[in-house]
C-alpha cells in the first residue's frame, strides 16, 4: 500500500461521524432525486404533453428558487444556532414531494412538486455544509468536504442507473420509477434524524444581529468575498450537465440510454472528490482548482469538435474529473475563510452566487446552441474557463494566505 493510500484511509478514520452520516444522507437523497430528474423532462413531454418551453421554465424556476432560499436558510442557521433542525426540514420537504410525481395528474402538479422539492434543497444546503465545517478541524476540511461530495455523487450516478433498470423491468413505466424513488428519500430523513449530532462544544457563537444585515455581511471578510468571486467565475464557465446529454444524443446515443451520460460523469466525479480533498489538506487548495479548470477547457474542446460517441464519452469523463477536483475544495475554502458564527450565511451567499451564475451560463449556452450549434456552446465554455483560470491565477497568492 502506498503512502498516499495510507494517508487517505487514515483521514477517513479521523472524519467526524456526523460528516459520514451527512454524506450518507446526501447519497440517499441524490439517489432518489436523480431517479426522477433523469426521466422527468422526457416524462413531461411524452406523457403529459408539455412543451420544451414549459420544461425550461419549470427547471429554471426550480433551480433559481433553490439558490435564493439557500442564503436565507444559512443566515437563519447562524441566528438560531440549530443547523440540524433546518437540515431535517429541508430534507423532509424534499422527501414529502416524491410521491407527488407519480400521483401528479397534470403539469401543474409536477411544477408544484419541483418547486417544493427545490425549496427543500435550498433550506438544507447551507446549514448542512456549515455543520460539516463546525465539526471538522481545519486540517481535515478538504477530506471532510471531499468525502461528503463523493458520497453525494455516488447517489447521483446510482439514481439514473437504477432508473434505467426499473424502466427496463417495467416496460417504460415512469410512475413505477417515481414510486421506487420514494424509498431512499424516506431513508435519508431517518439517517439524518438518528445519525447526525450537533455537538454544543463546536457550535460557534451567535452573531450580534441577523446575519443578512450589511454590517454582518462585511464581517465575512475580504478573503471570503475573493473566494466567492473566483467561484462565480468558475460557475460562468460551467453550464448545466443537460448539455452533455444533448451532445451525446446529437451523435447518436439512443434516448433510452441518455441517463448513462450522467452515470459516467458522476462515477468519475465521485472517484476524484475525496482524493482531491485529502491533497488540498496538505496546504494547497489552489493546485487542484487550477488542474480542474485546465481539464474543463480540454473537456469543452473535445466536446466542441466531437463527431463520434467515443470522443463524447472522453469529454464527459474529463468534465466529471474537473468537477471532482473543484467542487468540494470550494466548500473547504468557504469554511477556511468565513468566521465561525457566520458560516451558514457564508455558504448561503456562496451557493446563491454560484447558482445564479450557473443559471446565466446555462441560458447563454442554450442560446448559442440554438443559434450556432453545439460546437459554439462548448467553444464558448472553453473561453470562459480560460478567463476563470486567469482570475484564479491572479488571486492564487491571496487565497493561499
């Protein structure tokens, strides 16, 4: 066994049990959600008669709602000092919406279910990440966030994979898939309630006023706002993974196998997240971020010019590797730079800005696709990634302090 492997396993033993439990919760809920989301656009169009414009509005409103709610839930978790209760509320709302999908008689019901589900996601995200930071010492933050991200992403590839199997076994019964998705959602809430502890000794002091006050936001500090600026540039360079599926379909992938794109991407993503976090705990979170952006540029270049499925799969794998090298590390940087009593607010601000930037990038990517085709979309992504890389390199010295 190599020294690196030994270090990784020793770090796993040191990570707080609540971080492990939160990782399992993320795995189960993503398992449930991705079973539904991998098929929902096709279900809306083919079974409910929705237009592509309606699908776009439903998804856009849902994701924007999640981004906006995150900033308020993070601030509330700082103000009241109970992050676990908010996480239970968020995951509980998401679990409660799952039966609405198979029971929905029309597009309006599905829209309501997606909206409530994303409200739940918005409520749970920032308090959950702040809780990971609260129970984890600084020297283990990269490993802890990398582990949680890896487990989350395992759920993200298991969900579409199981959805394909259930569709095959039930002869394309969408509602059967949606009912099966209810099971891991319920288990996620149970694991959260029973397996996560919020120790009093690691709970940060409550801020002097509600954290969304301007004076409190200024107290987050320049280093934190620099992390937000760099992460926003990252998000502008990375649009929705839906465009990976569309690219694969454009070179001949059958519709029934479309979820395999997300399976492949998330397998690589899950495998890279924890090792990247462990590496960053050695004192340098910047090198994996630089490597991740370089990989994103290469992935976009491959996908821009790919005319055959093998090249598309290479681009998808590179995309997943870039995600594994970057997403958990940004969470660790937020934890490194934000004051303890404002961590929930910090994660809320971070998620809001990143989410809105991703929405803008996805809108622009769709427009470019409609006007000029997939090559233009991925070429523009590579250009934005190059600008983000320049911003990161210019900021590297400050972020390493």
